[in-house]
């Protein structure tokens, strides 16, 4: 007598166990990677400082002080990184900018992961003509200058910050969809899926309970590589004046201001720029490290 | 034929390998793939190397021919026609490789360059080693394709690898090694990826090469049946060491080593008549 | 050319054309629903523009007919009048900006492809040596320093501090004025391409067929020339279209920073001033270019890889 329910549960156990040992191995390998570890620490520092730093600083990010405009960095005045053309403290503004840039990075990435995973699993799982059609669309959209589409969306719908999140996420889902589809296809061929089907599990249940949990690895890797891309996109927009609007600020806005004033006040460009570059580099190293940890190649 | 009656080096000694060790640097530390191997091959002989995966049989010959991957290195000596292949310079090694020594790899499906025509993959060897012109080299290529019994009608010279079957590709690999009249051919699991009928055709080609053209052959396989059909002498390897070494007939009928006995006991009864 | 090639191109066009139509429709719809745009009632336009728009867009006709007329006009290169520049059509604006952007774009793509590929191959062959680390280090900079950070810094350093190169202006296409913008534009692409090429070449170098080539006793330089390059360049061909898209995106920034009067600059100005017709027109131009590029990529790939079914 075959107890269908018990069999299904047994298969799920198997998948979970398989998953766990892979993770332990991968995390061990990740922590062996020096660059990745340093980057991880750096990133955590930047994020923490961005969130909590402003509470400890004496200046507020919109405090204008017409008596000390364009001050170079100095320890004495308390403006550790200098001031801008309105007398506002640069360090505080950079930290606030960090909050915004990082949160846009995360939120927009999750929007694109959400869309990408759904699109990719459907294309990969059902295969055939549907798959070919869906992927051809992705292929062509992939080669489009997404910035231009986002700009048009921003122009038409206004420069609302929340819309910015969605607009960015809506154009970044393509890579995720491709990867998810590839993974789904190779997972589809594995035995435990066939067994589930034989036991009569419905397609949507199979997708939700078996395929998606096993996608976790590649998804995490590509999140770390997508966040920098999103941050750059937001900064592009803000640089052009189409993204984050006053009174909010982001690294893109600060760099934009800085590049205009760089001849007389180099610190306005260099410091926000450095924060951005360091964050992007850290994310890249972490992403590379995760990719090597999950799928190591000897060479 | 006399020399094959005994397991000794004779005056027609072609390859003499002594104290060969092969190491690899991996993320788990340094591992030794081949431990103190000693073997030799005389002219016109077929030497079989048998062992499981990981026994070091392939790496032994990769190291001799300089085909080790970048994280591998070796020491010892491998004297071929008076030159020590292991300590020879890159240029010297390349003089032998492709000309006097041919190598046939295990997986014919991926061993040919996908974007080059077969004709060119054959003729470039003759152009390089024997300084032939392109047309002369192509002519020789067609001649060699006849030796490996590939049908002339198919205009193989202008085909691409993906248009051919596994068996045809493996014959082309053999043809590649024959282009410049080799004296030694090393064949690594040449029939493992092929079906049984093709397998026996390929083995027949090897036998013809040995008998008609006096080419020495090293045949590496994990399949004792293949070795029994082709080899004069056989070496058994386990965990990087040579555990048995002798005439095929002697080893098959009176094995000295435990592992060899175990291997032989795994042969299904209906093959034993050989 | 094989006869199959024509069938191949046709098949690809069949998918490309609907995509282009979708993008055009996207632009068309955006224009229609945009608040403050030419097609809503909240207009407060100077009468000349109002008149132009009424004429050009046949606003009394049903919407699907408007769409067909729009497409018909597009196919002869008529993008309609600019929404903000009273006396100019979008087509005229685009044509004036085209030489600048074309020079910038073409130079950058050629430099990116060649330099990126060569650096990538060298890094792969000399893997784990100082060559490799240097090249990968430079490429890391290209990836992590966005063009809008790199461009001002380059401008500051070479233009202001060292006084070697002009920091802005087109100057009739003077080569000196082009150097910094081209570097700023190409650097991110060189970075990506060199990494791709390195990874691809490493994979090819470790493949079975290169092992066979080595076993033939051939010289390394020959093997690289005839066996490796053509096999490792395939992913780069795939990347051609996204690379161009990246360059188009980047040119918007670079033209802005270096004050070059190209299409990208018009696009930004148009976006900031809500010149919908201009913005839509530029988008359609870019999209068409890219679709043509994708087609070229498909043909190139079929040519280079005999395994592709034509």
C-alpha cells in the first residue's frame, strides 16, 4: 500500500537535505576567499554607518550654513568631508545618500527577482514553443538601452521616488529570467521531479516546492551582481536630474553636483564617488566569491 | 616477434620509462597521481595498460608527452629514441609530438576543433612537421583516411566535426596520429565511448597498424576484454602504482597480484574463453 | 553566401519586426498618455506649436488610424515636429546630432571590441601572472567606477591639472576633443569584454580539442591563431548588441559631461523639458539600430560557428 502523502513528504526531505550540505560547503569556501570577506565587512560597515551614522553627527543633512560654503575637509570645523555650495555638511549628505542608494538597490533588485523568477520558471518548466517565444522576447529586450526606456517612463509618469523603484526593477528582470530558466530546465530533468509528477503532484506545486527552493543559489549570486547595476542605473538617472529629487539625496545626485563643482571643490566629487566605487567593488567581489563558492572551478 | 615471447627490453627498445612520478597541486593540497612507474615498449609491440579510473594510467602518458594540465608536474625519465622526453625542452618535445608519437584521446565527440574542416585539421600536421605544401598535405590526408577505412565517397575532407558520428570521429583521431608516420601511438580508452560494433572495428585498425606498419601501440583501457584482444604485454595499475607487469597470456592465466586477480574475477563467464 | 542565409535572415526579421512595432507602440502610447503632453487637454502651448501638432498628428482621426499614419511617417524618416523647439522637426534635430554621436559611438565600439578582446586573450594566456592581474585590475576599475564618475575625474586630471586635453566642446570634430570622451565611454565596455574574453579563452584553452591540437606538436602561437581565437570569440559576438546598448546609454552621460552636441544630449534636454516627440523619436532610432545590430550578430554567429543551423 503506497501512502502518497508520506512519499511526497519523503521526497521533500531529500531535497532539503541535499540542499543543506551544499550550503555548508559553499559558506566554508566563501569564507576562505579573502577578497570576499573583506568586501562583506566593508559593505556591512558602509550600510551600518549610513543607517545609524547621521544620528551621531552634529550636522543635519539639510542644515544650510551660508557662512561656511565650499569648505574643504577639516577636522576642526566638524565638517569632516567638507561642505557644498549651500554650506551643507558633505559627510551627512553622503550617509543619507547611502541610505537611499542602497535601499533602491535592494528594493528594485527584489522587484526584478520577483518578475524574473516567475517569468523564468514558467518558460523553463513548460518549455516548447512558449519557451522559445518568451526567450526570444528576452533576447531582444536584453539588447535594448534600458536607460532610455526608464527615462521615458520617468518623463511620462513623473519623478516619483516609488515609481523609480518599480521602473528600475521592471527593466532589470531580464538577466534573472534567463538564469532562472536555465536552472529550471536542468532541474526539470532530475529524477525527483519525475517522481513527484508520477505521484501526481500538480505542476504549480512542483514549481513552488521543488524548483524555486533549488534556485536559491544562483539567485543569491546574481542579486549581488544586480544590486550594483541597479545602483548605477539610479545614479545615472539622478545625475541627469531625472531620478531622486530634492530634498532627498542619493550618491548619484551628490556626484552630479560634485562634477559640476569639481574645479573649485574637488571633495564634492571625490568623496561621494569613492563611497560609490567602494560599495560597487565590494558587491562585485562578494558576487564573484559567492559564485566561486557555489560552483568552484579548479582553474 | 621473438621479443614478444619474453617480457624484456630488446635492441629495438622504443620507449624506456624509469622512476616516473606525477603530482598535482589542488585546492586540497598536493596529490600524487603516479608513483614510481617503470615500463618500456619495444618496436612493434602493443602494450596494454589496465586499471580503474583514477589509477593514474592516463596521467602517466600525459606526463611523458607533456600534455599535463597546468597544475601538474612530474619527475623521472622517459627515454624515447635517445631523448629524455621529461627533461627535454618544449621545442624538442614538439618535434616528437604529432610526428613520431601520436595520441588518441578518450572522448572523440569533443576532441576535434568545431570550426575547422577535417581536411585542415589533418593537413596542418604535415604542413608543420614535414613542410609539405597545402595540396600535398591534403593528398596525404586522403591517403591516411583510407588506412583508417573511412569511405572516400563522403568528401570527409570538407566536412565539419559535428557532421560525423562518434566512430568516424575516432577514426579521424587515429588518422591524425598517422599523418607523419609515427613509431608510437598512445591510445587512451579509444573505444570506451563507442558502441560494441564500432569498438571491434577500431580495435581491428589498431591490430593492422601494429602488424602491417610495425607501429608500437600503448592501449589504455579499464576493459580487460579490449586488452586481451590486442595487447602483447600488459601492465596493471592501481592507485598510481604498477602492480602487475608481464605478457598478456601470463597475466591472464597466472596473475601474481591480488588486485589483478580481483579484476579478472569480474569478467563475465562468457568472455573467459578468450 | 549560402541560399539558406536568406531564409535565415527572413526568419529573424519576422521576429524583429513585431518587436520594433511594440517599441514604437510603446513610444506612441507614452506620448498619448503623458500629462502635459501634446495629446491631453492641459496644454498651455504657444499657438505655433499647437498648430503644428494638430496638423502633424491628425488628432481628429480615430486612434488606430493615427498609429498607422505615425508608422507610415516613420518609415520615411518623419518623426514629427519637436514639442519644444518651435522651428525644428525631430528629424532635423537628430540629423544635426548624428555626426557627433556616430563618431563617438563607432570609435568606442571598435576600440572596445578590439582592445577588450586582445587584453582578455593575453590575460587568459598569461593567467595568474602580473599581466593577468594588471589587466584584471584595470577592468575592475572600469566596472566599479561608473562613467559619470570616471568622466569628470578624467576631465579634471587630464584637462585641468595637466592641461593636456580640452575638457569640453566638439570643436568641429577635432581629434583632441574626442580623446577623453571616447576613453570615458569605452572604459566600462573594455572592462566587461576583457573579462568575458578571458573567461571564454580559459575555457577554450582547457578544452579537449585544444589538447588534441597540442598533441599534434603545433606551435602555441599557431594554435592560438587558428584554433583558439575563433572558438573563444563567440560569447563576444553575442555581447555585441548589449555592448552597443551600453554605449548608447553611456553616450548620454558622456555627451552631457563633455558638452558634445550629440543625439544623447538632445535626448536628455528633451527628457528634462518633456519634449515627448523628441524623446520618442530618439528612442525609436536607438531601438531600430539595435535590432539591426542583433540581426548582424545572428549572421556573424552563423558564419563563425558551423554548428549553428542556418
